[in-house]
C-alpha cells in the first residue's frame, strides 16, 4: 500500500515492511481480493441500509436516531432486512473499490467513468433498501425493479442521480485520499518517524496507522458529501410521476420545506459510520490480501 503524505526518509524506512506489486501472484491477488472485498462490503452494508431509509422522503425513520432505525429494521424484517440490496451493491462497488486502492488520481478518474455502469445498479440497490416504507413501490427483486423503472421512465430512469453521483463520488475519492495522506503524515510524525530518523515500524504498526488514517479520511469525507448524497438518494427512489419527472431542484426544495437545512444531513450517523468503517476496513483488507498473495519462493 502506498503511504501517501509520507516524507522521503519515511518511505525509505517503510520499504522493508511494504509489499511491492511485482512480488504478488496477480491471479491469487484478484481472486482473494474479490472474496475479501465482498466480505468487507457485507460488514458495512447495514449502515448503508440505515442511511438510505433515514434519507427517504416521507419516511418516519428520517426523524429518529440511527440505532432506532436499525432496531426497527430488525423488528420488522429480521436480520435479512439489514442486507437488502447487498447483491446489487456488491456487484457495483467491487470494481470501484479495487480502482480506489490502486492510486488516488486513477481511482477518481476510474470512478467518473464507472458511473455509467454503477448508477443503474445504485438505483436498483436504493429501491430495494427502502422496500416496506410507506409510499414506495413494492418490488420483488432487482429484475422487478429494473422492469418497473424501464416501464415508467425508460432507460433514463435507470440514470436518476447520475450528475449528483459524479459530483459526489469523484471529488469524494480525491478528498478521501487527500485526507488519508494528511492523516498518515501527522500520525507518523507524532510517532517519531520524522524527516531525520532511521526507525522502521513493524508491520502491525504500519497497518494500525493506515487504518486510523482511513478512519479519519472517511469521517472527513462523510461530513462534506452527505448533503449531496441525501438529495441523490431521495431523487433515485421518488415515484411521484403525477407531478412530472423529479429533478435535483424539486428534490432540494422539498427537502428544505420538510426539514430546513438540517434535512440535508438525514442519515448522517449511519453514513458517517459507513464511510469511516469503509476507510479502516479497506486498508486492513488490502494489506491482508497482499500478505496472502505474495509469490511463493
């Protein structure tokens, strides 16, 4: 894993604890990566479900705390309710995750291009997550969601929120990596790995610093991007065709009328947890994958 934000002496000191790309068995890396990143996605998916339900217009869940939302979901749907839309989400998120860990700038550009593929899956996933909430159209699965959206709006219905996704995801990736590098730099210096040191951290110390920096980066990104994500989520699940096609402006005005400016932070608690856990678990998972994928001597 590249240690962004570290100084040249730090990078030299860390070289012995890192695993370079040319030391990896590429086939094993991709297979193990697909499995472990899917497990990682499963662990944090419930926070995405809670966040989405709190953000949806007309849902009384938007007015209660995140923990109460989780209790409500378990009481009404059981544990499976926390994983609604996971299959669709996993299919959409894995390529973006792999791109993001490869390189900060490449992750941002790749994420921009992948929105063409990702947004329809996101629309399906969001609609599955809100099943059972009053005012939402009942669907039996991803194929049923696709059929109903295409019937009502055509292909453009599968791309609701495309612009907001681009606006949210690409800058969020750049913001995440920038915050991640800055957090690492601060932590390493506070641990004594400054410009003039020959100290070499252990592998566990290195992973701990990366995980902590990932947590901080996720928290920072969630604070800044949640308002846009709230509008995007509501836009993707609205079915009020009687008043015309929903738009970003209409959705924003409705949100302001209902809750004022605080409405833009509906679901902030679960989203904060989601992005923070994502940052920590992504780094740890990536390091585990590399350790399991080293070429045999």
